[in-house]
């Protein structure tokens, strides 16, 4: 169902779409470079999997954008706004699962005292240690996402897009993954076999933390919870803002807010039988204000 | 400052049409009145050169550090290269005798580390056990890269191909896992033997 979002927001969404296409392009090149430089380093493997996973949010964002504007059908009479919510939930689940798996895998490497083997490779006629190639690949893997992430973050805030925000946040923090990977590989180079697994463990902890935080936000959205902030499971200030506005207009009544994708739907719970329809609210995110008769208080 | 030209230009802080007046000498802050653009550009150029010089110095220091690190990297966590150098290279053999190519690789490796070669034969599992504990340095004997031991040992670069039950596989030597300097030295011996 298409709603009239302000031109400014529409422009930002289109710009975000372009940035996401660029993200996919750069990520594919990064995934290819990292794959060839990966060897048997645990930290490299973890960083590579993280890069592969980073493809998911841009793809889900573009898909959600396509679905969001679709007209309702007989089978889906409320439209497809929640496509974004579902995509966000899927991205968060895969992030959390992968973070957990990678943490387990690096803990196992440490316990089993698996010494990572990194040999040499001939590149353009030069015989060099593969570790140096990995370091270069890791540096390359960090640059485009960090730049794109910083460009996407303000767009995500303005358009209140959770998938975009998660993506931008992961990208902007990508330098940590790269740095941990580099420290791990160089540590192995200096003979500290455990450096690799410790670095991989730190990267996977970061992935797991992001995954769990996003899972909490997305579950709240799917369960019709009150709108949440972009970067935490705390309730968004729009809830108090709109509740206060409605409380002034309709004293003694209560407003319930829920999120469907970037949009907010308000349900005014009235306990008199006044049939005056509620007035529209001046906020582009609020696409529907309905009213129902109900109990006065919410426990 | 006699060489300064007064050039009208727009000042973003106040709005178009306002002239930039001067640059405060120490802070480098631009005061928004009238411009001494020539002076500002001059200062920027000097600053740019200084910055370039500093970046070059840092780059060279970094490159020197990397070059220094390259002498020590990769290292062996368990010190295999150090053990073998000037001592004995212990080779576990899984076939009745060493293939001539394997023999050449082993001789080159021993030569690079000024070591004597000692060939040990016996039960494959015992030999492998000795390799993982560092009592042997290399396992040889037409080993395919898909050997069941591959998960617990480091594989050298291929010497060629060997026939297996499933077809062909790379022909490798097995080394102790994680001994990266030793692995690099062995790979260089293989490369040299191939010529």
C-alpha cells in the first residue's frame, strides 16, 4: 500500500537504494578477494562469513522496498508493510545464529589448541607469506563498507528503516572486524597460534551481540510491541509524543501504537461512545489512526 | 603583507557576497570580512608540503617496520625450524622407499637448514602420532591431499599428482600444523626441486 511519504524521505529512500546496490557490488568483490586469501585462518574465515552475511541486509532492504509499495490483495488485505519487519527478523536471526556458531568454533579451536597453518603463495612472480596477502585483503574488506556505512546511517535515521540501520551499523563497525583479523593473522605470523582464534572469538562476539539486539527489536515489532528505537530495544519517543498529543485532544482516553515497517499505526482506545472520528496526526510515519471501544486502563 | 591580494569571495558562515578579511596568524581561523586569499593559499601550500613530508616519514618508518617484521614472520610456535637447523631433519616414510622427487625435496630442505636427514619407517599411525608431537618433522610417501590425516596436519604445496581410489589427487608432504616458517621453507624446497 503506497502512502505519501514526504518528498524528502522519498529522495532519501531512493538514495539509500542506490547505496545498497553499490554495497552489494563492493561486497561481492570483497567476498571474492577474501575467499582467495582465506587459507586456514580461523579469523579470516570468520571475517569472510561476516562479509558474506553482510550481503543479507542490502538484499532484504531492496526486497522490502519492493514489497512495501505493493497494493493490498485479497489474500493480504492489509498490504505488505510488514515485509520489512519480516526481513529484519530473518536478518537478525541469521546474524545471531552465525555469531553463536562462530563463537563456538573459535572456542573449540582454542580448547583443542589447533595451530593455524598459513603457508606461502606466489603472486606476480613473488613468493610471499599468505598472511601478508590476508592482511591486504582484510584492509580492502574494510574500506568500502566503512565509507558506505557512514553514508547510510543518516539516511536510515531519517527514513526510520531498521534493515538499513542494521546494515549501516554493521558496515560502520566493520573496521573492528578487519583490525581484529589483522591482529590475529600477524599474531600467528609471530608464532602466537592462539591469536587467530582469540581474534575470531572477538569478531563473533560482536556478531552475536548485534544479532541478539536486533532480534529483540524485531520480535517486538512482530508482536505488535510499541515502536522501538532504531539501535536499541527501548521504546521510541514517538510513543510518548503521540500519546500526549492524543491525550490533549481526547482527555481520559488511551492511545496504542504499533509499528509496521517504517510506519506507525495508532489505535485510540475510547471508553465513551463518542463516534467522532479521530483526527489525523501530523507525522509522516503515522499512516493510520483508528479507534475502538475498550477498557480504560492497561495493566 | 604586501604580496596579499584582496579578492572578494563568498563566506559560507555568513552568506554569499561577504568578503573574507584575514587569517588569524596562529590559529589559522578565517575572519569573515575581507579576503587575503593569496596568503591563505600560501599557508595551505606550506602546510600541505609539511603534511606530505610527515606522511612520507611515517610511511617509510612503517615500511621499515614491516620489512623488519618480514624477517621474523612467519615464526614457528613450536620452533621446528630452530630444532632442525644445524641438527637432524627427521622424515617419516609411509612407502618402502622415498620417491626420487621427494628425495630431492628433502635434500633441498635439509640443505637450506644445514641439517642431516634421518628417514624413519614404521606403522603409519605411529609415524603420524610422532609428527603431531614434533618427534618427526615431515611425513612423505606419495601422500594424496585428501588423506584422512589432512585434518590434523599441514599440507605442503603439491609435488605433482598421485592416483587414488577416486581418481587423482595432489601429491603432498605432511608437516606439523601451525609451524609456518618450516612450511614456507619446505614449500620453497618443493618449488626449487620442480625446476
